C-alpha cells in the first residue's frame, strides 16, 4: 500500500491510497499522523487502520501532482514537532567504489581520514545481530518541519549558498506513541538537498552544509523494504536531461542495517516525545557533484524508483536570507 496526503480543491487536507491512476480517499482521515496514532492505540498496523476506516472515490492522481496539491506523506500540524535528521557514510555504492573502499579500509587506521575511519567502523560492525547494538553512524540535524518542501515545489536556497546539490535517498517516517515508543510508518523517496562545496572546504562545515531545505514523497510505502533497490537520479534543464545516474539503496547496498541506524537515532531520550514526527534520511552514494556537475537555478531534480510510485521532483529558487550581517539587535 502507498499513501499520500493532499489538498482538495478547497484546500482541505485528506489522506489517500494510490489505486492505479486514481486516489482512494480514506474516510475520516485528515492526516497520516492521526491515522498512525489511531493504529497504535488500537493495536493494529497502519494498513489495517486505513482499511478499517474505508474509502471514498477520489481524484485523478496526475491532476493532484500537476496542480501541486500533493503534500509530504507525513507531517505535523506544528512544524516544530517534526524533526528532520539523517545518517551518512552508510552506503557501499557501485562495485568499483566498493572495491576501492575495501582496499582503503585495510590501511593503518592512523593514516585514514575521519570519514574513512567511520566508514570502516560501519563495514566492521554496522550490521549487528538483531536486537544488538552495532557501530554508530555519522548523524546530522537538518531542521524541523519548516525545512520540508512539498513534492513539485522549488527548494528555497539562500543566496550565500555555494552549491545546490541533490542527494537521492530513502527516508524512514516515524511517529512517537503516547508512551514514548517510536513507530516506523513506512518509507519514502527523499532529496536530502545539501551544500557540497561548503562541506568540501572543511569537514567541520558538514553541519552548516546540511541546513538546507529537503523534500520527500510524494508517496509513503508501507510494509517491508526490499533488500535491493535501484533507482534513477536525474537533473533536467529546460527540455534536456543534463545529468543522470543510477542510485542503489536497500540493506543489500548498505554497510549499516536499518535497525542499527534507527537505534542510534532513537536512543536519545529527547527524540521520544509523544506525538512527535521524525523524518530520517538513510544516506546515498550517488551525487551529481561527485561527477563535477554544477547545478543552477531553474534546474529540476527528479528521483525515481519504481517501488515508490511517482518520482519526486523539485526545482531551485535562490532567495535572500531574512537577516544580514550586523542585523542582530541588542535588547
């Protein structure tokens, strides 16, 4: 089952299930979060809760996408209660890259970069036995729900940004139950948009480079995630595809298990506040920046993976930030 959130022609929020070319509207459902909390309280799965509430005939899916009425598949009424985070150095990449990395992890650890040391720890202990704790991954904070751009909309990029770089990833979507337990609702395609030029200047700028908008969706896939997933990340400029490459994901292409990544996020008590929503990016090994490609305002990012339905598309829009140097006032 694949769920979406969308707005009707009057701007009212609804939840729908993708059914071929049309959307079936879930009865008495305004948000995915409310549905998930009901399912938890009733002791059933999200899919069972959706089916129990029943459906009504809905709109043509393509119309919703074209009119940009599709919302992120999970959010919170108060964006401050939606945490966006992610993990890096989690994917093996192509066979050639994997071989190169395997050669490097045999080096003396004292000669490695911090990145390679962390990758090595993931290779050695990122996939522990079920129920046990493995190596910590790299972790980063991206923002709250105000940083999320709906599918089809442009990323607002501050004019001090040095790069407009896509990152095609899978996201895990979570709600915290009334008793503080994290529940994974499902997965969605994501674009963990970042500033790679800033990051490459110095690794300690990684935190700055991640404070950019992001997008995920348009659909949330329920149920288990296939071990091997292969999608396409492309960039369109006008009517042309100016960059395109396959990206791999799923646990068969990762050095960390999803269970291990989830544990090392939710082990922190501050992330277990009842009712909160979490969107966690699981990482990627495929970037146009790594191929020397330079994006520009007006480009369209398109991330496509058959198992997740419609592609995730977003553009770029540069804007001036709300504050200037010297603009902080004393009170």
